[in-house]
């Protein structure tokens, strides 16, 4: 499962889910002249922001004429997903390096304090 939760497309919810408040935010994504409606899980922090990120990335792909000329919509959407995935991997790598740096410095400080005691 994604850290952000999930978006569900055209899902029918049963009465138990409605009663338990398991329905999240409703969003509409406009892609290639079509409106797609989704319902976010309750774990999705900001469904509209997620949708805007995707729509913005698709728009960027469409505006890159040297890349998008001759691409069908599925290919453009795939390119946008690959771009977003690449950004995510870069952020995960930066996060991991930062975490390692914090751990290294924390251990150094801990050892320095223990040496003084």
C-alpha cells in the first residue's frame, strides 16, 4: 500500500462502508478532455493535491512538443507516471541519505556525551 493511501475509480460502496465513514474525499481529474471521478481512501492526506500533481505532470508532457508529438494519450500518461516515479525515487534516496546523516551525527553526539560522563 502506498504511504498516501489509494484513490478508487467509480467504486460503489456498501452501506457498512458509508456508516463507518470509510469514504474519503471526492475528486475529479481532467485528463485529455475527460473528467474522471475518484473517491480517496481515508488515508489519503490531500486527494486534490495528488490529482493536481498528476494533471500538472500530464500537462508538462503535452507541452513538450519534441517528446509528445505522435504520442497517444496512454503513452503521455505513462510518461507522466514515469516522471512522477522518478521524482519519488529521488526524494526517497535523499530522505535515506538524510536519515543516515542524522543517525551518524546522533551516534557521534551520543558517544561524545558518554565519553564526558
